[in-house]
C-alpha cells in the first residue's frame, strides 16, 4: 500500500525506528495531559541542553502551527514580517500567518531563498507612518526552501541588521537540523541571533513533532495561552515529547540530517554529470534543484516521485530524506539519465 | 516515570496497543504527504461506512482543532453559536472558537450539560437586527461534559428545533464513541441530525487523532483550505489515518468506549454506597460527578489523580478510560471510603 | 421629512447649532489631513484640560469604533473583559469587540446595569490555566445602559478591585457627560480610575464625534496604528475635532447633558403619577425605564417614538436628548396617561 | 489657523458649501438612527439612479472602511485579492484589508497603477492547491493612485478576465468621480463590470461620506451585519446621507471632479514647460506626478504643501481639489519655476 522511496519531500518518508520505539516506551500508564508529564520535562531539558539554559520551549503539532504561534508572540496586528518571497510562511501556508497574527508579510525576491542585510533594509518602509504597517520581524528559513544554508557569518550579519532596526528575528527551522549538519555546528549555532525558532522534527524522522523555541525568554510570556488558543496544545503531549527525546538525546537528529544531506550531495554530484541537466542552486542541505529538458520531465515523473518547482522554467525539486539510500539515488540518477537522454 | 492509572481524564491514559501496531504498520516506505496516501483513503472509507456514504471527513490534530475548523465552516463572523455554558468550546479552549470564527458563543445554563429545544429557542435573539450577532449554530456535546448522553429522541427534537430556526447543528463528539456505546447505537445514530461532527479518537485510545465529519457534504466546500489555514493539516497524515483504521475497522472504538463506560458505572455504583457521598449527575458515559465532604477531598487527591469540578460545591469529576481496570476502581473506592470516613 | 421629537434615543436628535457653527468655522482653506491640523491640536488641548495633562486622546467615528479600538489596546487575544450583560459592547455591537480584539467578553447579570467589586470578583476564572481565557479588563458603562450612574465611591471601589486583580478598567462613556452632569462632577471625576475611556460626543449633540482617551498614557503606545488598521482614522479630521472644540470649550457638553437629564427626571416624575405604570430603574441620567400595561404599549407607540426594552416584561425605554423640551415631555405624559387609561 | 490651499491631497481641502447646507437642512427634528430615515432613503434612491435600479448601497465613514467591508463581502479568509502594488488597500491602510478579511493581498508591479488582464492572469497561483491561498478578487482603483484612468475598453477587458477566472471585481472608487469626469461617462460606466465599488464622496467635497455599492446585489446578503461588526454604521446616518444627496442630486459630484481634473491638467501643462522637470504619468484625473531636480524639492516644500512619492527618484505628487483655483496653480507653477531655476 505504499509507494517506494522517492524524492518528493522529506515528509513523504516514514518514522525512524528509534522514534517509534520511544513512543512505545512512553506508553505505559497514565500521565497528566497537556505537557505536565515526565516525558515533556525530559524533552524540555534536552532543548535547554541544545539551545541554552534559559530558552523556553513549547511543543506543537506541525510546522505551520509553530510558525503562526511564534509569529503571534513576535508581532502585533499592525506590524509586518520581512521574509523571502519563497518562504514557506508566504507561499505554502494558505495565508495562515496573516490570519493568526492579523499582520502582514512583506515578501522579498531573492536569488537563493536567503535574505541579506541589504534586502532586509530595502524592505523597511513607512516607519512611524500610521498608514503603513510597521516592520517588526525578519523571518528566515534555515536551511532555506531552496536547500541553501545561511553561513554562520551571514546569520550574524542578519541578526545585527535586525537588531539595528529593532526587528525581531524568527527562524523557520523546519530543517534546522539539516542546516546544522551542513555547517558542522550545533543547533543553537545554526540559528544564532534568533529571538524565536520553529524547530522541526517531522521532516527529520519524527511522526509529528515540532517546537517553538524562545531564545529570548521574555517573548514567551503568555505563549502558553497563544498555543492553546491557536489549537496547538496536544492533550497526549508525552508522545510529542518522546519523539524529541529520541531525536535529541544521543544525536539521532544529526545522524538523520547528515545522512539526508549526504544523499542530496551524492544526487547533485551524479545528476550534474548528465548532459543537458543543470543544477540551479548550491546543494547545501537535503534538496537539489535542477533544470531538465522539458520533454524529460513527464517520463521521469512517471517513474519517480518528485515535484515541479517552476513550471515555466522546467525546474524541479528533489528532496532526500533520513531513509534515502545510495541505491535509491543510483536508481534515480539512472532514471534521470534515461529520461534526459531520450528527451 | 509515569503515574499509575488515575481518574483525571481519558487523555491521561496511553494508547491502545492495536493503535500503536497500526502506526507501525503504516510506517514502511514513502507515501505522499498531506493525506494523499492509501491509509487516508482507507480511513475515509471507514468513516463513510460508519457515518454514511456521502459524508466528507477531514483529519485534524486535536479536539479544539476539530471544533474551530468545523465552526468556521458553519458560521460567519457576525453569527453566533448557542451552546451549554459547560461546553468545552465555551469553557476550555481559551477563546479559540471566537478567535477562529470571529463570531460569538451564547452560553446557556443547563442542569446536566445538555441543551433542549426550549433552551435553544430561549437563546435566539435579535434576528434580523443588525446590532446583534445572528444565531446560526447549535453546538452540543455528545456525550456531554457532565458525562450525560442525549437520548436518540432528545437528539431528534434538537435537530428539529435547529432546522425550524435555520440553525446548523454541530456535535462536539470528543466522546461520541462513549455516547454510542451508552445508547447501544451506531456512531451515526449517536449524532443523527448533525450537520458537522468533531469526532474524537484521542480520548478513546488513540495517540492523536481527531476528525471533522460533514454529514451535510455541501458544508465541506472550501474546508480543505480552512483546515490548512488553521494549521490543522498534518504532513505525515498516514499516521493519523492509521489510528482511525485501527479504531474503526473492527470495532475497537466500541470495545474501548463500552469498557470505559462500564468502569464508570461500576465506580458510580460502588461509590454511591459510601455514606456522605452524593453522585450529582446520571452516569451515562465514562464520567462520574460527586459531591464529597469538604475535608475528604484533599486526602483523596493526595492518593489518587482527579480534578475538582466545582470548588465551591465540593464537586469532583472522575473519568474512566479504555484501560481502567476493575481493580483500579476497587482501589479507588476503598480510598474514597477511607477519605470520606475520616472526614 | 423628519419625525417630531420622540423618546427613541439620543442619537435620533439632531446636532446642536453651536456644533454646526463650529464645523462651518473649521471649513475655510486647506489643512493637513488625518489630524495634523490646528483644530485637532485645539481639541486635544481641551481633552487634556478636562481629563488631565498627561492623557492621550484619539478621535474616532463612532461609539463602537471607540470601544473596539480601546479594547484592542487593553487586552490580548487570549484575554477577556468582564462587563454587565446589558453592556453595549456585549449586546449591541454585533460581535465587534470579540472580532476586533480576538478575545472574549464575560457578561455578568446585574439588577441595574452596574458592576460591583463582588460581581467582578465572581467573574474572575481560570487564572493561570491555559485552557481558559484570562481576565484582563473590566468594562463599565457610565452612565449605564439602564440610565443609572456609578456614584464616585462606587467607581473608586471598582477601580480598586480592578487594580487588585491586575485588571484594566475601561469606561464606555458614550453618555459620560450625562453621568458627570448627574454627579455634579468633572468628566475626569465621572470616570476616575479608568485606564481608557470611550468618550461620546454624538449623543450629546454632535454630528459624529467620539474619542478614545487614555488616562494611562502608556497604553496609547501603538494606538495610532490600531486606529488606522481598524478603519477609524478620519481623513478630514478637523471636522470631528471642531465638534469637540464646540462641546468642551465653554461647557456646552454640560449644558446639553444637564438639560437631557432634567427632561428625563421630569418625565419620570410625571409618568410615575400615572396609575398602572411603574418606573423600574432610578432615573439618574437621561433614560427612563418603565413597565406599562401590555395593552397600552401599541397605542402609545403609534403616537410616539420609543423602544421596547424587554418584550416579555412589557418594559419600555424612554430617552431624552439635549433638544427635548418640557412641552415634548408634557405631550408625551399626556399620551402615556391616555394609553394607560384606555388599556 | 489654516494653511492656504496646497497640493498635498484632495482630503486637505474643505467641504463644499452646498454640502454644508445640506447637512444643515437635514438637522431639524428627530429621525430614526442608523439609516432608517428619509435622507438615507433619498440618497439610496440617487445611488440607484446613478448605478442602476438593482444596486444595494451602504454608507460608511471612510475609504478604508468602505474597502474592508466590501472585501469581506467578496472573499473568505483563505482567499486573496490581486491588486496593483501601489493600491491604497496594499500600501496605505496599515494592513486593514488583511486584518478584516483574514485573507491576503497579492500585489502586482505596474508602470502606471493599472492592472491589465495579463497582469491579473500572471497573479493567479495555486488554484485548488490547499497550501496556497486561493484567488478570488481583483481590486482596481479608478482613478488610480497614479492619477491614471482605466479607459472603458480597458475596464471591459479586466471584467472579462475576472469573470473568466471566477474572480470578483472590486473597484476602489475613492476618486471614481474624477474618473467619470475624465472619461466623460456616468459613474456606472466608469466602474462597469464591478461587483462592488467603494465610492468616495470625501475627496470630492464632502465632509465624511463614503459608500459601498453592490452592483451584484446577491453579494450584499448579510452586509448590514458586516458593516455593523466592522464599526462602520453611523448612528446619525442622516448626515452622511445628506452629503450624498447634495453630491448626486444635481451633478455637484461632476462639477467638483471636472474642476479638480481641469486644474490638474492646467498644472501639468504649465509645469511641463519648466525646464528640468519631467511629468512621469499621464495626467488623466486630479493628480500630477513629476520628477524634479533634487535640490529644488526642499525649497519648494518650504513654500507649498505636497508629498514626496518616491524619495529615491525625486518624484513628487501634486493633487488638485474641487476648490483649487487657477491662481493657486499659477502661484504654484511660479514657485516651481523658481525652485527649479535655482536648483
């Protein structure tokens, strides 16, 4: 009843066996609902270990839930968040961020899915002018929707620009693990300077586990009500917490992310050898973007699962996952070569 | 690391082993995310089997998520929903229904958590008067927050009253299974006449599985966008679907609910023998409400887990679950007798 | 094309000639739009004179606009405001306060439209409990929807109770002038202890002039954006400001309010002499509430304009205005006597 | 206490004497509040005369109020409106449209403030894809924020494109009168094909008078509640209605708009003779856009009132009004010549 492993998305993959085991471990007996339980305490402790002793962490159901609750804590209805035009919050959440915050998003065109201080400063408009929504948040995605990664010095410059203009920095870290693996740094370093992070477990091998991490703990005030009112408070919280325990306790997050990144690097390396195919973005995390001959796309899609990124440009997106194998990649590259060769 | 089985809530209990097994079964390989997968298809089919061939069903994360998305489909911002003052949507969701719908709730005092046609009609105000929010929805909870159950003829009268006044009927069915088990009827019969139902799996032995069922399929138009915009669309949907497959495929929902109900009946029967204790509501599902001597409460809470319902009245709530045992009940009744005896 | 002066509402009356004159005076030439003009400066100065040197004032279009913008400044989406069940914000604004704030209102039954410390404290629920909306605001109406007035010591006790529970105090002062006239005190004294006031000019003889006054100036931070985003910023602001100049500069507000109050007192005094009629509320401002014989109501309404207050109780509401004359009252009392006599 | 007539905006000008007279005429006696009065009936009749016998019209306070209530009637929370990036609703309403509708705006870059079928079609994205907000509305401004006017055939093509893609057409007609005067057509013709129009009186010589006109009357269902809940229902409605009576009854709207347009044409013609100044947009209504030598701007602003449009480009906006005189224009052109000559 399942399709084989493809390259559609890292949420098409299943759950790592260690995470399923952790869920089963958490199962016996009764515990208090809504997070007043030992698994939640333990997972919270692991977040403090990873992100810093003063952070506040709140578990939620999904990435959109993390983003919209975090943004509610960061901005008011008459404020706006600057983000890349490719940001998940702008493109892929059906208007949820605007709906939940009551505010606006200001999308910025970028070549590679990444903001820069200059792009941020170019998006600051109407400060103090009551007719215009006020800038309050910068939201970046690490690793980005283009599979690119902010280097640590790039992050530092963004944080500096945000601070200079009294903007808060939100990091959509649905794939923060992939960024940290790519940078060879800690999770905290991969989002250094952020005020709040949407941290993703689901794409990294979990079943359903996302978190909002407040690196500025003052911003967490009242957040438990925001989470509840936003319908993001799980009753059987222990099962979300257990997934994070499995991911964080002994480095599963890093093994999963590093493996996915390696498979993407392998895919990019091998695919780029196919004549007529062009890799369009640096492969820094677990996503590969490529332009194919138009007539190669349909046959390739008939055999393998992946998404078009830009129909007009014949650009496709290939995503690797924690469970992608070298054989999966080899088969896929063979398929690509065949499809391109026949096109 | 867990507390023993108490009587705090049916979401303090764990996950039934068949449901954990179904999650594991759903795990191998890749499937499309967001519900375009065989497990979701199968679970949807089971909902059509239970609720009728034309219903539309959408899976969400939690009960509040089910309620707020369903209500968005049923009412506009300038409309209101009539509900018991004890309704979860009014008392226990931190204002989420008002926030998501933009509308109002009109709470009605009831003796037993149940609306009646007369109570509904008494809450219809300001029709056609632009200064007043307009009545559009009746929301009832089956079984109710007081552990009472609408009989099938009571339901029919409510549906009739709603139709007469052009009100839509929403059923918060977080414990619909307990109601059906209590009534000895099907799930569909336990909410007959509803336009939309929030159907709960979590309190009935699941990990995280709730659904919005549109019995009037016309109301489902656009609902997929409402679900996404409300941050209630799971990426790895197969795992929610698999839980419903396990619950619905061969009657696990009924076995779990019937067992919980029996344990509540046993508890009510035995506890009522304790002199000085008064059961305050008919025990028709899996909840027992009792008034205890004031001085008995603290000692009992020191030993067993449960919630105060009404501090001023010394009224407590005891909830049984799918995994409550006769021995749990016997131990608890012993404890109650001791506490009351010493009080 | 107009109906004669009736007793329907103080917004059925026209505009005082001094206010029309002020509008004409403000007309020549160009001024900056949106409040950056000399009339607005002058009106703001008059508000500081009346309410205190540190208050911040913002002009808006109507009473609902004043209430919903003020409440946005006072509460967050997960908070609630305690108000009488008869409050305009609860009964007569089509759900606008909930919609604009995203929060809840908690209505309290009162005998006379007035909250008390005990009623406020009885409405504080679920503090710190994330499932429950949090208490943040007390909203009272001065004078109340029942034409009653909070005495100055009653106000002080309410302010004290609010402060004790860290609640902010909002005063819906659509008829604050009538309250001050009734109490023989200043406008500031009539709402002493409030954090924010919705101050009404329209019912007091203006054309369209309401204001939000922040007695706690810290709460005004960001309010200019709230006003604009709530569509309550007038472009030709000078004409709203000019109305307030006319009302406040030399006591027109007091003359208008005192006159309306006197006419209500006269009406209550004379009407109470009619056998079979009962005045149901103390007549402390410009509204009279009475119970009439059922069969007297329709004939009386055929001759004079007024509203039913409570159909079931045969209770009516009669409102006097700045332009009500003694003759109007005498004619109306004659009509009442006739209708009741014939009933 | 006033500044002399400048070129800042048509809402810097005062109120036409006929409109002040109409307000005074409407003043005597009592009428029902909230629009149940003869002046409102009469103004509604005039709108039906101008826009068609089946239109529904609702009066509101200001342009933002008209836009946000109209858009609520046209779209749901998960939908978006396509508009020029220069649209007032996108740039100048502090996020009010997003806040009131819960939906998104999709801004489109244009050379002249005007959408085209191609621009509209290029903004239709993600149809049927639940992750993406759905296209539902096209909003155009007639005359545009650049002082340009959609020709009647351009309008027809836009209406056709909107219909083809099942999009509703909203016209922000804050300056619809100027467009009709420019086109030499009726108000109805100047917005032909629209489903709903925000019709402005304030910039055309009124004090505070805007209207939402539903050309598709089915869209007006429930709108009276939307208006009230959005705090846009005036209590003393007769005074808004009277302004529209004065504007529409005998063509004052056209005389005012035509005069403002003529003054803009004169200003553009004369200013374009100044060497070193470039008119950047066709002057089709009552706004002139020009690029000046950088060093001319500050001296000119020291003498005359107007706004910068684009700081980076040294582009300014000059707006004429119903009360601008030929002498005002001549003085201003002299000032421009001086400032540019000295720069």
